[in-house]
């Protein structure tokens, strides 16, 4: 199960129901469908 911990503000950045891509190896989380310049955090 991919996991990223300690992502400050995740609840504010990603509203309920947002589908996410979680890269546990790289520590990245981004909203699916995000385009360049949109919400992506590392």
C-alpha cells in the first residue's frame, strides 16, 4: 500500500472525494487529472 506521511495541509489541498496518485517511494502526492502547474506536492 503506497503511503506518504506528514503532508501538511493535505486536507485543505485535496477536498473530500479527490482521487490521488500516491508515490510512496518518491513521497509525492498529486490529484489525478492535474496538469502542469496545478496541485502537486512533494
